[in-house]
C-alpha cells in the first residue's frame, strides 16, 4: 500500500493545483475501452496510468482491493488462484475496474448481479479539491453512488474494493434457438429465474433466428479434453460458433457444451463480438478461418480499440448500447429492423439494482424509483452507419428518441447525440449538480461535456476513418515502452519496433545512461516477453515498409544527451525522454510518423 499511497499523493497534489486555478481537467488512464474520442492535452490531465495493481485478495471476506486501471484479465488472473472470481466480468479483457465503475458496464451475469458498479463495496476517491476520502454505501453514500457512472466528473477514483464469488473451472453453456422475439423474451425470463444459472445473454441473427445462451458454473470432472475454447488463434469466434451450432431448425433440447471459465468470460474478445467482420468486408478480404487466423493478433479488442481511436472509425459506425423494458422489446426489434437493419444484435438482461437493497443516487437515481422496471433488456447495436454524415447523425438521434419513448435508457460509454436540453430532460440534473457542488466538483467538465458528439467537427473523421484503419491493420503498430522506477525518478522511455514475426519480438531504440555520466544511443534486438521489469505500453503509431530502412540512420543523427550541468534536477535534465521526443520530432518532420505520435509522448507518464 505504501507505493499506492505515494502515487495517490502525487495525484492529489496535482488535483489541488487545478482546483486552486479552478481549471477543468481530464483523467488520463493510459488506455481506453470507450468508443468516444478523448480530448487530452498535456496541460489539462491528471495521469493515473500507473494505478494498475491488484493490492489484495481476501479469501475470507471474498473481496479484492484493486487500483482503477486493473484490466479484467489481470483481475481474473489474480482472483482465480483463491477460487474466486468477480461476479460481473466485462467481456473484453482490457476493460478496467475503474472504467467499469465510473462508466456503465454489464455482462451476461448482470441478470443476477446488475451492473459492475453494483459489485463494488468501497472506493477511494481524490475529490476535485484534492482531498482523498473513502466512500461506501454506509459512508458518504451519496458520493459512492454518485461516482458510479459519473465518468470521473466528481473526482479521481484511485482504489476499489470489489465483491467476489466462488469460481469453478468451467461453464456449462446451453444454446437455445428461438424463432420470434416474444419467444426469446419468454426464454430469457424463464432462464433468469433458474437459481442454477450464473450467466445469460443472447444473439439476434435475424428476426426469426435468436439464440439465448444460458450458463452455469461447473467443475470439469475430467471433461477438459472435450471443452470448447474461444481464446486461441485456432479457436472459432464465439458468435460464428453459436451461429453454426444453431443453423439447423430448433429441436427440443438445446445444444450444450462445456467451456473453460476464462474462455467463456472473454469469449467475445476475438472479433470484438462481430465488429471485426466488417474490416474483412471493407477490404474485400475473404472471411474464413484461415484469414481470421492470419490476422488474429489484429482482431483482439485491445488492438481494435487502438485502431478505433487512431482512425476515427467510430464516427462511421453506429456503436450504441441501449436498454428497454421487456414488454417493449418486440416493438424495438421491429423498429431496428425497419430503420437500422443491422444484424447480429446482442441481448443482455440487466437487473437494475443487482443484489443491492440500498438505493443509488446521482445519475442512476432512476433505478431507485419504485415504478422503474426491475429488469431491462440491453441491446448492443454495432455496425456500419449511413455514409452521409447528416443521415448518420439523424439515425442515431432517432434511435435515442425511440429508446426514450419506450421507457428505456442508453449507456454513455458510446456516443450521445442528445442536445443538452434533451440530455438533462432524461437525467437528474438537479441531483447531479447538487452533488457536484457539495464535493467541490462544479468546475470540472460535466458528464454531458464528456459524452456529447460534436456533429460538425466529426464529419471529416467520418470520411477519413477507413484509411487509417487500413494502416493499423496492415502495418505494425509502434509502442512506447515506459519503465517505471520510483516516484522520485524519471521513467525510462524506449521505442519498440515490432518485427513481422510477432508483437513481442523486435527492435528497441533508446538513449541509455544517466545525467551524471551522459547517455549513448542503443539500437538492439528485443523480446518484451523476456523483460521482467515493470512497464506499460503506449501506442505511437505505424509506418510502411519503405520507411523502415531509414530508422537507424535517423536515430543516429540525433545526438544522445551528454553530462548534465545540473544532474540533481532530475525532471529538467536532458535525458532519455527528451532524446526520444527529438527523435520522434524528426520522424514526424520527415513524414515517417504522424503528429499523433508526438502528442502521445506529451501525454506519456514521466515518472
């Protein structure tokens, strides 16, 4: 906890500086699974990218104490040795605990446990005035519930205590094929009442082809050899496998399989549900098991999210998660079929309060309303939108209006096309503003500021997005490796250039040494998987083959820093960081890399 508290102290000090100036800031996490474009620059960020640790797993209390940037795959890997697993594990391994709490995240266990934030029992938060406090449902409950789904607009989450449940090695998964939405709703309601079920979701392949997937935790009992897997290169994408299994007319008994728990939890990672399919279609590339295998490393969601943000692809796609009450689901599917026409669709039943009896506050206050539906049915709607920017905006706005008219909600991790008046007509502005005033957060960007879409400025991004997606897919993505040393020592920066053989082997380019003795350039072969030091990776961009031969020459043309005249001033001396900035400046100037590479360095952690 000592290193955690030191990191939080640095964050709190930085927040106090913003508060004293009443200057709004944004939170830089180092990665994102939001589909909205971030608006960071060096002068307005609080850097929390180092808060990536699972600090404790308490087997007796069945809790995990985690920092906010712990991704789901790391959280599951930390809890499983104790025979425990989070009740709600988001389907993409890179989604973080902090993102799940501060955003809105549900998964196939949400029919039982609700959103991910309903499984969090306590948080540590740096308030907007720089004060560090704890909050729970019994201690500052308004702050605790208000921070959930507030997207960092009340302060900076620095620690979460998450409830855990007993894990088992496998999931017994059943695929129920239905031919109408009414039948699917009936099946979802039936399966949600089965005490033995731990997981429940569905896929709409067409109006007359719906698959409801129900799962329960089981021990393997020696069935590992016959288990169906989804995480390896040679494994099928989950949605294609479900489609194949249910391609024949529905029988009396559902198809049943046993799936390793981790494979089940992250079954949608490869292909990003089915969004990866559209890249193959656009580039007129055969979509089969061979091509999916060849391009497998580009089809995992961590890489796909990077390409999404680098390219602006989301500005050409409908990317929406919305939920409506069960009785409205039939009408909503008819509306989607006639107005949007995208299939597949994802179905995820949500129990609004989960297993919590206390009532949430803030933007989630509607869940405390006695008249609110206990269950909502979430629809994941993801795919290409209209090519005309104005038509694209129009269909998104009409979708939002339809959901609202049916008494539903939409989750704000994606795109909000509401006007400000429309937005605050849906959410409780008075309660939200009162909470922000109480905890000194009124000077921060509001949640509407963070999620709204700027229609005019996005038009060019819509037109240009596929070109940069092409670059991201077919050329190696260069990362910056940041090696953290101590809270008082500058981090070491290394540029890593992956080889064509894989993303863990390649070449490193950096300045090595110290300000007392000077630095020298090192260009050497490098294997990330064999490096045991603590580091994080930040994408810088990509280059084509013609530029690769120039890299060493350009690196050698930038002199390495010499002996510093004031070596004790660690953060102002010429060092590996400043050298790498000069190197990237040259690559940008000569057209080898994009300006976004230099912007990434400006936002990279310095300690």
